[in-house]
C-alpha cells in the first residue's frame, strides 16, 4: 500500500525510475482518435500534435518538440514566453493539461495501441 501523506507521494513521484516516469507523461486522446483506436490515454511522444486544454495557453495547438522526462514537462511549438532580454524560450506545459489530437505512429507504438485496446476490450467483455 502506498502512503497517503503528500510529502511521501511527491517524493515517490520525483524519485521514480524512468519506466514509471514515462507513464506519468500520458495524455488523453481526442474523442475521434480514442474511438478509432479503442483507447483513452497514451504516453506523449515527440512529434505528436496536442491541444492545450488548461492554463494561459488554452485553446492552442502545436507539435511536441521535446518531452522532458526529468521535470515531467512538454515543450510545444509556438508556445513560448519572452525573457527580459527579448529572447523567446519554450514554456513548459504539464502533460495532464493537453489532449492529443494527432498521433505519430510507428511499429512499436502501434503494438502498444493494439495491446491496450485488446486489454480494454477484454475488460468490457468481463463486465457484461
């Protein structure tokens, strides 16, 4: 059983191994993509197109330029802030504040989608 103490939950999250951190970088799929593939969420990758649902950049859309596994943040094209010296830097966005609108699919990602869809279909059959 995990602790209910926020201090311990934060420590577990920030000191988690890389294979668990990857799962923290999941995002909801747009409804039409979710219906097509039969899954609701998937980890974000570089090259995916995302729609920002919360925050100062709400209703913006762009491609993911970088996924920061250490800080659990995303860099998205055209989402920048201006520094005091006038230069533009990417603004880090948390993955729970975005929705994936277009997937970058390769062989390994298709295998993940198929595996998750099959598991979800199996759960639906058990409930009936």
